[in-house]
C-alpha cells in the first residue's frame, strides 16, 4: 500500500477574490516532501485542479493515489515515462483509474524520487457556504482535515481526536505517515456474540499519537476506519445578550423590558445583532461555539477573527472599543502611557471548546450621547456582523476625587493640604464643555488668614 510525508508546512498568502459570487480566497500552499511516499492533503482548490497540471510543477514526481470510499476504489495519476510504449500504457492506466480533480479534504499518497523542501501550489480556499464538508463512509477513508483557512498564525493546540469525536461518528483506527512508517492509534469496538472478532483487537497503538499542529499539519493526510457514516463540518453558533420581554408580556418594548436591539420587536439570542453598552456598563461579551447540526454533522476546525471598526468618533486617540480574549487580560502601554497594540482584532480556533470575545468600552474620549461601530466576525464557515452601540450619560450625580495644588499662577504653594470643594457642570450652550467652580464656603479647610501664593486680586 502506498504511503507519504514527513513534515508538511503550509503558508497561506491571502487576497480576497474581488467580484466573485462564491466564498473563495486566493492562497498559496507550500509542502515540504520527503523522498518516496508522502501522505498529504490540500486546503485549496488549485488554479487548474487537473492532476496532470497540479503535479507538473513538482520536481521528481512519479505517482499520486487516492481512495474513494464511496466507490471503494483506488484512483491514480502516474507521470508517463520511458519509451513510447511505456508512456502509452501509463496514459491508458491513468484513464482507466482516473484520479479526479484535486480537492480539499481528500488524502493523497504522493511519490517523489527525491526530497522536495518547498513545493508551492496556488489556488483558492473555499470558505463560508463553499467550505468543504467531509463525508465519511463506513470503512476506510483517506482524508485531510479541512480548515478553510486563509492564514494561520495561531499556535493554539488542537486535538485531532476531539475534531473527530465531535462529528458524532465512531471509528476504531486512525493512522498517519511519518518518516516512511505509520503512526497508529487503535480503539477497537466490541462486537456482538455472533459476529466475527474485530481484526484490530489486541493491536498496540503508537502513543502518544501526534497532536494536530495548526502551523504544520494542515497538509497532513490520515487513514481513518469509520464504523458509522458521518459528516465532518464545523458550524458557527454565536451568543450575545438578547432582548428581554419581561412581565407583563406582549408589550415590548415597555419600561420594564430590556431592549438591547433598540427595535420594536424582541430578538432572541440567535436573532440578536446588536451589542449595547447601557450607561454604567463597561464590558460586553460575544460567545462562539463550533457545533454540528445535531444529527449527522459536526466537528472540524473553526478558525475565526473578530474585527472592531468604529462608525462614529473616528478621531479618538485610542480605540474606544478594545477586544480581549479573557476578562483579566490587560492592555500593555509604553513609558509614556501609549497603547502598544490597538486591540481592535482578535483571532482564535475552536473545536469542542467555546471561545469568548470580551469588548471593553473606554468612555474617556467620548462625549455624552450615542456612539456606534461594527464588530465583524469572520470565520472559515461564514461571517456575521454586530452593530455596537455605546450610550454615554452626562455628568450627573456626586463625584469624589483627590487633587494636589502644587502651584498657583506659576508660584509654588507653601501651604499643604488645602481641601477644596469643586463643583463641575456641563455647559448647555456648548455641547461637551465641562466647567468647574471652587466654592470656599464648602471647603473642609480654607486658610482665611493665609492667601494662596500667586493670587492676584
């Protein structure tokens, strides 16, 4: 049986294909192939997916094979070599066992006569509705794990077993190819009393089975023996705070209701497309989960990116919404207090676990009123956008603070600890203007016998 690669590294160089109706992104996939057999998968659709065109750029290429689980047949493409008769035989065999166009999610055995450190293939990565679902049939399947990725810089560990288990199907053997030998993991299932014994029973696995590395393994192929058919496909589920139609019902929006969307009809958690900061709120969350359809599909790798873009207050010195991966994550500043990162985008990968995007509101550069922007969520299986609304109240109520008077009119004040009563108010004639008054009659300490140094009458 043929077999393949040692280490495969993929670098995606992305550019969104303009003017296209389908969800595709231009990319380049780079393989590092060992001499002899390599077990690989493609994450893109090559510019010309015909096997003869794809492998014509691979130095020392000799043969490529795949296995069609639906047809239970091997398919191949061999580069015609030798004299005219031999080339004719190879061409005839290629037509009889024709390797179909190269596609993502299928595993390929590729044989090269020498090591090829860098082989690049250009094409388009299907994302969104065009994302490649993996249809697994009972029995042996030769696969790769589709990612729909256009660029991957995330080093977050991913469990391949979690990816497969989440799809809701059962399997008893998983193999990959390293250094011209198989790495195996067996989990033979018990059989009924009148059934033949499981041929995998008692076979020792190779532990530890290699983890799935997002930096290296997007081009790795696998053999998997499936017991029940299933479809491997990520599915994005997002949760944000919904509207609440409180008692009495059916009068939304009324004074007792919680109107996040700002509309005339309440939106549940799946319909909600607004993230609103009410007065006094500084943090909102967006939850992300990777779920199947609840019956025959699920699992896989869901790669996501959240991007914040303001629609108002574009000239603030710092982004007034900043994104974080955890509630205790802190922003970093230089010695002058300037942000070292904008915190306007966040990336992640999810398989079984849930991820959360924390949005923090910074009001210090915002005036009274309503401020808006957009949080765009881009994922390998589809995009969503949320309208972000921040309500900033006026300076109403009582405030307490501490100030130190160091000088008056440029001259140092020799009298320490002068406690003053300062009253602030907003000038109604000039929006956003804050005025203040010092009231000596309300001061806790006012030295009537000592004038402030620098005071001019």
